[in-house]
């Protein structure tokens, strides 16, 4: 799925546009016991509940494709009778009205989801009448297909913090009553995927609140899908490949060039619906364009194959910072906008490496504007004075 398809679904998660037919759930305590279960016609919910459940559905499809949102494909065996995809197909066909199927799914989650406290499993069912579109994305007044889908979200439920409040009956300030509050979505999925504005029963869209923690305890045993490399792992792998391949030749200018080239590619493709992915050959070309020697490029091949895998692409936004260019030592941290790395340079003076930053604007030190005496004078001017 791409971001346009995700946004097309999310635009409907509003009071006047929502068509969810049913919402069901199971509240689980820290000992993995089912405390309570519920099921309601969505449009019959009280207003406050209605909006809160819409918030949960929205959060389940939030974030960035390839980071918080990952499209997962089912292995063939999971599409056979008794497989995880087969269970989800049955759950969707039941429109969340089969209590036995719901209990089977809840048990599957409870048996595998690793969470120390209480949590809530929420399931939504919807049927979206997908309208045909012209080449310029205008809707035609005719239905292309009905996209029937489920959203499952898991939210932690925590005891509210102790505090003081106004006790109305006693007309005084006193300790507030603590209760159990449903938190933001931790893990979720959409099934089936909505690829090319159509039903794709061979895939689902998986959401994680923490891209570096993909919850393998949920995705693999509950959904039966293999999890790709997380955003954090992609970044660590890329850094490791560069460090190992370049060795002592991993200097400041080369690394700066690599980040500049990748950020430029991200900027050039930012309007594309699919996030930019770089395969092994493309990363190798970036290194070559950054000034890496041919001998080191041969070493890169071996390093990439061993650390990432020859056929594994890396998402560009996962391997470089798009908001900052950071230079760090144990005692100094310098952050620069990624499009202004030209301001930063290195020099060797008397055998000692220095980092230089060209100043083109005002500078503050702990909030106080400062000047640079002699700024604007050339070395010759300084000698003449």
C-alpha cells in the first residue's frame, strides 16, 4: 500500500463519513485473563465513545510507510485451512458477529502478545464502496468494488496517575479517584491490504507505534507473516556496512557526500506515493559518486551481502536523517540542516583535526547574540592591521 491509499481510507474515519458496521473488543488483565468482552453496532455508539473509537482507528493507520506502517505478505501455508490468513478471512466474512471466531482470535492474541500490564483488543469491521476514478483522480458516480476489511488495534490500559482534584460531594480538594484508562494504540493491522485501490487478501498493513520494536511476538505467531528489517535495524545495518567497507577511508567528506546524495534523492521523489528504496547496486553507485575508491567498492559488495543480504533493499528515509546532519564527539554535538552541509568543513592544523563552520547569520550563545571581531577581514587585511 502507498500513502495515497492509506489516506483514502483514513479520510472516511470521520463522524459524517464513517461506515464501520461493528466494533468488538476484549479487555485483558496483566494475568492474561479476559476481564470483559463487548460488541456493538458502530453507529449506535454514544457520541463520546464514537469519537474515541474513531481516534483508535485513525491511529492504527498513522505514521510513515516503511517506518510505522509495513505491508506484510502471507506465506502460502498461512492461506491454507487453519492458517492465520484463513482465520482472518473467516473473521471478516462473519462481520464480527461470530462469538466463537472472536474468542479464537482473542485467545490467539492473548497466548502470544507479550505485555506486562492490562490491554484492550479492539476490532472494527467496515465495507467501503470504492468508486471508479478518472485518470485525473476525479470520482465517477459508479462503484468499482466493495472493499470489506478489518482493523485490529491493541491499546495498553493503565491506571491513571494519583493526583488531587475537587471532590464535588464533599466540596473540598482531595485525592482524585484513580481509574483504568485506555492508552494510544501500540500495535495494529488492517486486513486485507488495499493495494491499487482494491482488495489484496494476500497482504495486510501492519502498524507499530515504535518502528524499532516490531513486536515479533505478535506479528509472526498471530498474523503468520515474516517481519522485514525494522527502521532502526536498517539504519544500523547501513552504518555498519559503510563503516566496515570503508575502514580507515571512512572520512568526513565521503560520509557527508553520501548523506547529501541520499537526501537529494529523497527530496526529488517526495511526491511519489511509494517511499524511495535503494537496492545494493544503487547504494554502491552512491558510494562511487561520493568518491569511494574502486577497491573499497569491491569490499562493499561483500559487506552488504553479509550484513543486509544481497537482495535486501533499504528505505532511504530509514538510513539517513532528513531533518538534520549531526556531527558528534564525546564532548561536542553539532547539528546542521541537511541542505546546508556546505557550511561545515574540516581542516588539519599542526597535525590536529578541526571542524570549521562558516557563519552566515546571527549566532547565539546560551540565548545571547554574539559577534565575531574581525569577521569579514581577509588574512591580508589582518596582516596589514
